[in-house]
C-alpha cells in the first residue's frame, strides 16, 4: 500500500484550484471543505438561489467555529473568499480538478459533464460525486474518459472523512493519483475502488439497512434498534442515519443496488421505508422521517 501511495504521489498532477458544479447539500459542503483546507474553489450553480444556499451553509459552519473560539473572525473571511461563486464557466480554464455535484439524474449529469469538459484545460481532471450512477456510463458523455472518474463524498461532507475515488474502465492512473492528492489536500481519506453498483460503502450499508427493515417487520421498535447500535459503539443507528441521508435518496440507491445485484438484494415485501416515503416523510430535509424534527 505504501508503494502504491508513493507511486500516486509521483504521478499526480497539481490540484491547486478546484471547481464544483452544483451548490446544493453536497456541492456546498465540498466548497466549504476545499476552501477551509486552503484550496480555492469555484462554485457554479444554475441560479443565484442555489449559490446563496451553498454560501450560507458554508458561512453557518464557519460561524459555529468562530463561536466555539476555534477560528478567528478574520480567518473566517479568508475561507469564504476562497469560495468563488459563479453562474458561468468564465474562470474554469484555471482549475485543476472539477467535482460535478448536480442532481442525481443521468441525462442532466451527462449534459453537464460534456459541457464543462469543453470549458476546462485538457490536463484538468473531471470527477462526479454520483452516489449510484455507473462511472463507465457517465464516461460515455466525455471526450477524455482517461481524465474522468468518480469522487464520492459522504454527507455531511465536513464531518465524514472517507471519499471513494472510483476508477472507470478508461480512467488513467494519473487521474486517480490527482484525485487522491486533492482528497488528501482537503483533509479526506481517499480509497480507490472499481466501478460497480454501490461502489464500496453502499454495498456494506444497504444490506445493513435491509437487515434493519426485516427487524422492524419482525416487530422491533426502530428507536430501540437505534439505541442498541449506539450502545454497540456506532455513532448513530440505522433509522437516524436514514433520516440524515434522506429516505428518497436511500430508496433510490436501494433500487440501483437491487438492479445491480438481483440475486443478493431481493426485495420481497414493502418495508417501513416505503411507508414513510409514501407519507412524504423523507427524513431531516422534510423535518420528519422515522423521527419528528420540528
Ligand atoms: P441538491 O439537490 O442539494 O443540489 C443539486 C444542486 O445542483 C442544486 O443546487 C441545483 O440547482 C444544481 N444544479 C442542477 N443542475 C445544474 C447545472 N446544470 N449546473 C450547475 N448546477 C446545477 O443535491 P445533493 O444532495 O447535493 O446531491 C448532488 C449529488 O451528490 C448527486 O449526484 C447525489 O447523488 C450525490 N450525493 C448526495 C449525497 C447526499 O446525502 N445528499 C451523498 C453523496 C453523494
């Protein structure tokens, strides 16, 4: 492993300036993390409201740090200045790494990836934060698939240390090395994985959620299961975690996994997730999921 890390260090291109497409939950978080760790980042969205949301989220996290005396107010302004909001591709020629974090829709992503590829320098690396779409399928939209791979952050970005760097069939070693270097520069722990439904983390998480659903079906109480898993030592139980992720996102990802692994992820009955989803209880984003938030 050490040998591999050294090899990556030697072949990585520079990752001194980044760009993120989409200023939503993930894009805003990625912009904050990059700026906080001294890598300036352009943050592009399609409308000003999106940008304002992303900037507000970053500002909120920074204000918390200042309030807790973990940061000087002047440093806060410096971090915010490293997030460069934009509605156009104007400065994209100056960036080394792009993270696409627009909505989880293959057609929108393909269109955006093709568009941005035409705006960046040929040696720049293009990545996608997709949770479920095949990297090889998305690579069909670009002209330089060797410069393209997955860069899968977890929510909330500033708290979750892991990043999956997903290699497509045509991704070059140099591209992987550059994304690994960028992930490390912004304080994350990258792991390099191949392209398959669920990549690595969701292949572990979703069978766990499946086991949780079966427990509920057998009559268990979700809050008790959460307490047990917390006592077991995990930071949160499955019901609370699903509320954080979003039940809509969770069900979508589960569908993709079930399609990818039909023999292992068979779904034979309706679960509590379906019932909550039908009631539009999507989790914290709607203030109600397994738990009630307001
Ligand atoms: P979101 O809906 O919060 O944000 C998406 C943003 O993209 C919006 O601000 C929207 O205005 C913007 N957008 C749409 N089209 C655009 C375009 N053409 N150019 C620029 N911006 C555009 O979504 P999110 O939850 O941040 O998810 C973004 C991506 O990250 C998805 O692929 C999702 O699967 C992935 N992801 C999400 C999570 C999560 O927990 N939310 C975790 C890991 C990965």
